């Protein structure tokens, strides 16, 4: 039986939550954070994604994203995760995926929910 996808709202803020597969520390070094932020910045421009808030924790990431379509958001996440994983694996001599799949995504549609989400991500 096929699972029905939730409706995608292009005017909503998508709160994206991603953590390490092993739920351990992945962003301990500044260089690891810079690889993630640089890769995300390049890919957000490539796919036309707006990122009003981004927080890199030691074990996970929070992003607030605005996208015109689910497909563009998916491609942004896929490319960013793939590039960061490849760089991380090469640096630390490991293999396999770095982030849990699928990422947690929650749509924030009301003005109050959007504002609360951005505040929440910045407080991280």
C-alpha cells in the first residue's frame, strides 16, 4: 500500500531536522561546519531555496527553508547531504551515509508558527 504524501505548501517554512546515523558527534571541528555551511549555501542558490535560519549543533542540524516545490527541496537536501557525507567520509576514513534518512520535516504555515520556528532555530 502506498503512503499518501502530505500536501506541500510553497509559502510555508519547512523546518528540517537531521541527525547523524549513529546519533554521535559529527560537527566537532570548525572545518566540518564550514564544509556543511558552504555546501548548503551553494546548493540553496542552485535550487532557489531560501534559508532564513540555520543551526549546526554537534550531533544534528536544524534548518528553516522556503522552497517553491517539494522536488527542489528534496534535490537541495540530497545534493547537500551527499557532498557533505563524501567530504566527511574522506576526511575521517569512513564509509556510508552520514545523516539519518529521511530527514525530519515539519511545515510551518501560520505567521506565528513561522516566527516561532525561526526563533527556535536561532536559539539553537
